[in-house]
C-alpha cells in the first residue's frame, strides 16, 4: 500500500491520464521486431507505474477523507444538535433537534473557569473570585444556570456568594483532576444505567470538554448524560441524586417496574463486581485469561442491561490483557484513549 506521501506525489493535475498516454504512444517501426519486448516492457512498466500511483493515490485520498468525515472527534465550532427547553419536573433540558447517530460529537466547550483539586481558601470565596473575574457575558451565562442546595436562610438576590457556590455545586463537572463550569453542557439532565445516551470527556491538551452520543438519539428525545457511577442499585442511585442534585430520579432505568428494576440492579451489581475483579489484573492478582473472562462477562451484562458506556476502555483492556508483557499495546491503547474519545463511542 503506498503511503499518503507517495500517493500525493502522483501528478493529479497532469493533463494526460495513463489511458491518454497509451493512446499517444508512437507507432512501432515495422522492422524492430527484435527490440519490441524491451520497449514494451519499458512502456508497460511506465504505464503500470503511473496507473498504480494515480489509482491508489486517489483511492487513498478518498478513503482518508471518508475516514476523516466519519471519525471527526474534535470540532471546536460544532453546533449542538439540541434545543434547550423547559421540561416538566426537571427545569431545562436538551431535546435532540434531529436524529443523532451513535458516536457523534455533540459538543465541544471551553470552561468558564476551572477549580483545582485543592484550594487554600474557603470554597465560597474561591468560587466568588472566579465568578467576579468573568466578563459580563460569561457572568450572565453563569448566573443563568440552575441551582439546588442554597440554604433556606439565604436569599439568591442578596447572597450572591452563596448563590454562586450553589450554582457551581449543581453544575460543575470533572475536567481531568479539576472541575469546571461548562454552561452549554450544564443543561444536560441525568439518566441512570441504560437511560443516558451521551457521555462527556475532558481533552486536557485542547482544554475542552467533549460530549459524544453513545447511542442513537431520535429527534425529539432528551439528550441525557450521567452524573454519577450508575452501576449501583436504584435505591442507592436515587439517594445520591437526591442528596447531591435535589431530585428524585424517574429516568427510564429508575422507572422500571419492580421485578425488572431488581433484575437491572442485579446486573449492575454483577458488572461492578466483575470490574473490581478486573482491576486485580493490574496488580497481577488475576491472569490475562481471567481478565478476558471478566471483560466478556461485563460486555454481556452490558448488552442485557443496555449499558454501553466504558466499552472503549474495556476493549483497550481486552487488547492488553491478552498478552502478559503487553507494554506496546498498553501504551498504544492509553495513547488512543487519551487522544480520542474512542472510549466513549465504542
Ligand atoms: C446540571 S443541572 C441540569 C440542567 C437543569 N435542569 C437546568 O434547568 O439547567 C442539574 C439539575 O437538573 C435537574 N435534573 C437533572 N436531571 C434530572 C432528572 N433526571 N430528573 C429531574 N431533575 C433533573 C436537577 O434539579 C439537577 O439539580
């Protein structure tokens, strides 16, 4: 397979194609029969070379363009295919404005600000300083966000510092080791287990948060992400969401009838157990073969549950786990996961 560089060396702009060249070749003299084979071989070699370069160069360019079209993982100017509207019982939310395909990039957004893992001052003062330093437009975007958890004795009109903290705590998402505020992303509501259809990832190098669809999302459906590790039983999930986000979850997973909900809880519990056993492979507590068995079990449970998140990571682990000394594949996998969002869309 010629390299892209070799392909691009082919003179696409040349006016004569190999076929035209063939037509234009000089007629052979009648008396040079003994020289014919040599000349023919030369001509043939030349034409074959030109055709090969032209054909594969073109093919490879096309194929690269096609791949690029299909695997756009980072487009800073992407317009999100959703409308932010009021949703009964949820405040605002994002409704798909067209059919969305699994794997599509839905958003890339820079933070209004980031907060590091440790700070030396009180959270209220720290967040307030961040907010104060925003431009007017950004400040407005921040104060437009929803909030829960403002103490009853605080007035949102007067206690701006406390309001800012409540907005921050309601909307912040992790961005590497920091957490940040992303006002467009912040309109996504939560779904558990099989209910969420979009996931986010932080691209440290570019300093943007990406959101990808992990499932097809029909026009008119709500785009949902997940606020927590939802491989937990329904009661635990609900308690967490109530305590941290102030709502009682009635997502598609939480709204399942009792028997189905129990079955879902059991699958999620089994997935979590396989995950924790799989983690033992890093410390060589289990063999590569056992690790693969856990991965297969998680995959199967995920199919039954409709839980497709984290599959890129699993696939990456499967590649490295097959080989005891998998330094190269492991490096390649971690690079791939770091560079792309394959982990989210697989
Ligand atoms: C990050 S905001 C999401 C956007 C928010 N609904 C808005 O109006 O801007 C988080 C808040 O949205 C609401 N929310 C998110 N998911 C929900 C759900 N599944 N059911 C009900 N409320 C939800 C809760 O009030 C939660 O504290």
